[in-house]
C-alpha cells in the first residue's frame, strides 16, 4: 500500500511500503538522515517502481519526449490503480512536467513540417536538420508517416554508458591536443587533413552581418505588405525596428525604387570608425529557389564588413576570414556571368538584397 513519510527536511515523500516490516528500516534510515539510501530502499521495495526508476535513470539511453509522455501517463494510472491520492503540489508538478514534454513533442511536428516544405521547394539538394536527442524518435516517425527519405546520424556517445560518454582514451586525448579528430579510424579521421576555420559567431563583423540581414528583411517585408502609396518608414519604429545595435538605418534615406527599397545603414563593426553602406532590397512574399543565387553576394558583404573591422585596409583581423580569398570575378564554373554592380544576396527565404559603399552602384541595378 502507499504511505507517506516526512523527512527531517520537511519534504513529504509518498512511498510504497509492503509488507509493513519495511517501516523499521525506513525509520532507521530517516533517523540517520541517509536520504539517498532511504529513497533507494523505498524504490526497491516494489518491482514496478524499481523498473520505472531504472528506466528513468538509464545512463546508456536518451528518453524521447514521446517516451516521457507515455511513462508519465503510466505513472498516473498506476497511482490511481493503487489508490494513491497525490497532493495539490504533486499534481501541479506532474502537470508541469507533462506540459513541458507535450510542448517538446509538438516542436518535433513543427520542425518536420518546415523541413518537408523545404524539401519540396528544393528537391535538388539535401536538407540538414540538427535536433536534440529527445526529438529523434518523434522526428523519424513523422518522416516515415510523410514518406520522406532521411538519414539519421547520431554521435557514438549517445549509445555509450555515462562513463564512456564522458571519457576518452589517452591516445584520443593526445590527438585532440594536436587538433586532430579523437576518432583515429572513423569518419572524423577523414577530416584530419583539413584545417577547420576558427569560429566567427562571436566576432563583431559576423554579428553586424546578422543584424544587417535581419533589418534588411524587416524593411523589405514591411514595404511589400504596404500599399505603394504608403511612404517610408512603412509603419516601422526607427528606434525599435531600424536600430539593431551594430546596425542603424537612417530613416531619412528610405525610399522606394520601383518594386525595391533603398536605404543607408551605419555599421559599427569598429565603434571608432563606423562604416556607411547602401542597401537595395526586395521581398517576393514567397520562398525563392536558392539554387539560382550564388554565394558571391554573401561573400561580398562579408568582405565589406571584414574591411570595416580591419580599419578599411583589407587585412585580416584576428579570428576573421581573409578578405583576399574573395576573387574579383568569383563566378562559379558553368554559372551565369556576374552582372555589373554588386551581386545579389539572399538574406531570408523570400528576400533578396545587394549592398555597396557607393549609392550610385545600387541605384543603377534592379533586383
């Protein structure tokens, strides 16, 4: 039968104590304040509780959101079957846990829906999807239901014990110190001859690039959603929408040019020497085929921001990419010739843009 025991800490724990001779051992552990041993003893007094505890405490398997929901339902049904009446706090805690995993399960459906949509729009290329381990079972099931082909790549550590997952051999640690893959024979070893570029996410120029793309997409979307007679700033708040930290749009420069929008931004990659850029953009209101847009536009903007970060001398700042790697005529072999003026860049799924230091160069070129 279920009983309750109050520990010295004041916490009330429901316990399954059958037969009654367990009570003496429980009281002994409680007097000695051996809380961990007490809980383990309580759990092991019942085979069902021991089984569920082992399942939850598994060090060699990640429990998916779907499995969690199923297990929580099973626990509630078991409590009802044996006549246990949970307290208001226990009910609230259980509802919170179920709500958390239910939301996680719904996120799996949202992610799969978006990826399937991308696959349908861009059937010419594979689509990568990075997910947490708790989403794996649900995502795979949903892909199967939608008859979408996929390949699952999972780290070996997810199938290892807790000790093995957190430990590597001395030989592997030595390889890591030499900036090699810790896997001497697996897939990682194939990459040993390649130099991994340094991370750039935290660098000022990359953060400025992200801000520039976001504000450009905001302006393009606002202009498209408004009637052509609506004048800039298209209902946008200059401080809230047009000032993103490293990038500040000059509202007085916003203007429509046909179906496009032009504006000037002040980019503070180097606060001591802000850089002015002119941007021309257009939102098409629907996802664009990315295969038609080469990487050259993205590279051109990176080049402008890197030069701004390096003081305009074109040198590579510490931790940055080398601007010299951007060819003056970087057309892809077999691709379309580079048009005059700045190249196009896709700043979002439905928005194109171009950028230049000189206004006249983007005035002459329509998106």
